[in-house]
C-alpha cells in the first residue's frame, strides 16, 4: 500500500506477520558544515546537519527527514536498504542517527543486493546482515570529511586570495581529486602549446588486378628525408611488381567483457557521444526501473551464481533481442567472457531481463548497449582470416593486405555498434606479376598529442586511480562549471592554468596523484577495519596545516597571480 | 626579473622568455636538426615553415613571431 506524509510517499507492506514501513532517503539528507561561524580558513571542525542548511537547493530534504522521524515512532527495528556502497551505507546511517536518533543504530540491520528485482530483494531480506556495515560507513564518512577539509579550506584560500588582491567576487574551488585532474589537463595543454611537428613522407601506391584497384603498402610507414622519398618514387614509378611471398593466418577476436561503469561511459561516448554524467544518469534510471543491475560498479565479471539462463529467457521475449537470446539458450553451456577487474560488492552491469516501459531516448540507448554487451560476452569468438602478399618492385618491398571475417561470432550481436572492416583480395600466387598503376609521395607532419575529451579524461583518471567510479564524471563537470576547462576537446582556460601553476608553487601536494591515491588506500583500509576514521582525518588535518599557513603568508602574491586570469578566461585555440 | 619577451609572465633566469616560451624555444631548437636533415633548410626558412604548419603549438608560433620580427 502506498501512502503519503505531506509531499513524501512511503509504502506499507506485510511479511510473515510483520508490518514494514518503506521510505526512501532522496540521496544524502545530511551534509557537512563548519562548526562555528565566519567565511575564513583554516577550518578543521565540522558537523553533520540537514542538507537543506548547506545547500538551499535541497528544499525537499526537510520533508523527508520529518517523514522518517515521524514514521520511526513505535518501530522496533530498522533496515538499511540503500545502495550497497559507501554512499548508500552512509546515507542510511545518517538518516538513522540524526532523523530517528542514535538509539536506532543498535537495532538496525543491513540488506545487500545488486538489482532491484523481486528475487534479489527477497533473497537480500532473508540473508540480511545482523548489524549495519560499520567499516563501509566509516570509509564513506572519512571520504566525505577529508574531502570537505580539503575542499573548504583550499577553495576559501583561493577565493579569499583573489578577493584580497583584486576585489573580485568569483568563487574558486579545488579539491583533492579536482587538483590532479586539472593537472592532467594542464600537462597535456603544455605539450600541445609547445609542440613542434616534424615532417615525414609517406608512399601511396596502387595496383590493378582483374580490373579492381588495390592499395600497395610500402614496407616503411614513414620516410624521414624528402630525398629518400623522391629516389624511391623514381625507382618504382611505372614498374611492375612481383609477388614474392604470401602469408595467410587467422585471428581469433574474443568478445569484450561485460561493462563496468567506466567501460559503459566510454562506450556510450564512443557510440552516442553521451557525456559520462549523462550515461550515469540514464543507467541509474534503468537500475531504479529494475531493468539493469547496480551501475556504480568496477567489476567486469558476472558471478557464477547469476542466473544467466533466467535472464536470457526473459530477454528472448523482447523482439529486439530474441534471436540472439534464443541462440545462446540453445547451448548446453554458457560461459561469459570475464574481465580483469572485479568488485566485491557488485557484479558487472547486466540486464535483469525485465522489459522496459517508456524509456527516454538516452535511457533506451544505454539499455540497448548494456543488453547487447551482456549477450555478446556469452557469444563465440569471431574468426578473421588475414592474408599478406609481399610484392617486390625494383628491390623495394610493398604489401597487399586483405582480411575477411570467416566467422562473425559476437560481432553479429553487437550491430550497429561495431564495424567489421573487410578487404577482400583476389587469389595471389608467388611469381605473379602485377603493375604499379599509381605511385605518389606525400609530405605529412607528426601530430601533437590529442586533447582529452570527457571520456578519455575519465579513463585517464581511472588509470591513475583518481576519484571513484561514482565521482569521476562529477569532477569533470565541476572543472567545466568553474571555468577551468572548456570544450568537448578539452582545453585548459587561462584561469585553469593559473590555478594549477599557483598550486604547483604553493601547495603541490594537492595536485599530486600519490596523495589522493594514498588517501584512497587509507579508505580501503578503513573499510577492511585496519585503520580508524579518526587517524586518517587527523593525518589530513596535519597535512593541511603547513599548506594553509603558507597560503595565508603569501595571500597577496597568490591572489595577484590568479586574479589576472580570472577576470576573463581565455581558451586556447583548437578547443571546441 | 623582468617580463618575458612574448607575454606578461616573469622571464626565467638566463633567458629572455618565461618558463613556457623558453620550453617552446628549446623544442624549436631541438627539432631544427631533424628539419634540416629532412629538407635542408636554413634556420630562418625553418622558422617560416614551422610557423605555418597547423599542428605547431601556439607558444611555438608566438616565439617564432618574435624571432622573425627581430625581437
């Protein structure tokens, strides 16, 4: 039964004689704020308060807190059924501690699940943990508190420095993940702005066999000197070539593993040009609709306990997936391709089989990608036959190269998201003479490194273990919002560049990958019960103290260095 | 220390350029050998050519402009 308490919906259910009251939390109901007053720094003391007191946009929070508090009266036990991760565990803990009261914690248990399907929820109910998951809560709490300490202090230090130097009221921010990420963009920008292209020459040749034209690839990709290229052209132009060798081989293309969040975000960008944030938003909607498993996962593995046949059975009822689902079901054994990355809390993203209703355009795109990736990871490898014919032209080696997919396997399941490039060659024989019908040389230049786009920056962050699967996309959005970076092909703005350079000079540790990685390791240790929240928070405070004191001493110089750029953020050419 | 010959940043010790433009100048010097071998150009011809290639970095182009204008 669904009821309302003012604007908040909640549900009443019965199970084995117990009455259950189910209410959602609307994300974080509580947020950190400073203890004491004054917009200054350093600030080391904080407290949790209703999120509406920190962020005026969180207007609905009050109503949810009131409903949770009202419904908790007379309740004899509580169950945290939020998402199974640090954030979910902390959301439930804070709601219980502050909206219900500290006494509720000892009477609370934890449900763990990765999909919102009836089967999984019933199983999670029957096997729930006897207490809250305190180590996970502690790790989540430490992440919030340490990020708050870095963010509030360094952002205020930057903002006040600029205000003091120029009177400008622009709000600047930096955090322990923002810093290294912006630094990555800066390093790339420096390489681009200082790049000197080097010339080289490429040979383009063609032959005609049985009326069809085929490209002839010269043995060297690049020639460094113009004179070499000209000599080659004069020695080969108008000559015949002779096939002196043929090499045939076949290549097995294994299907890719199922998606984790980063892989899904990258693939959605490659295929649809959807930003990582849009992809995450669509995936979360699909999860809440029970159509897919929990998307904030690092795992590229499907556990052996997952009912693959059950999911395929349901997917076979969808006309779009029926053909491949039925084909897979007809096999006696199903063995998914597994990736290297695993996540103890959640499996790789996979469909539940529930048939989606009324999906928005982006949700439908993401759903299709996830289902097809799930199907293909159960598919057979593709087999591609390759043939290389070596052709001698007046002592120079050229190659005729062909490839043909002899068994489509999983490639067939991933249409239209994968392109199967084929070049069919005619029958070749050693000793065969073929004409060089065209030969030209063209000058090219080495290319500067590519600018990041939101997807490649996300991968770079992932490779350097910066941020978490849940926060990376948001960090990139913040850098855009603050005016530090711009364009789909990401360029650093003058303001972004000045911020990094200033931090490099006065507190390089905030830009260091090592510092944020060490903190992530500490959070991991807290989650494993090997370290305490207090010890890690104290370490962070100790690390911040000298940085902030140096900032205070040099406030005017720092402010002046940044102020010039913040007045008008210029973007380097080439950014779109 | 006074300003960089190209921009308003401080110039580096023993240089007329700031950190970024000095790095761009060093890259230009290092690449000249490869350009000379490839095309047999003089230093000035080289600067003129590099300045027109689309992939050349903006700081490199700024340094070239200053050098060619006799700065």
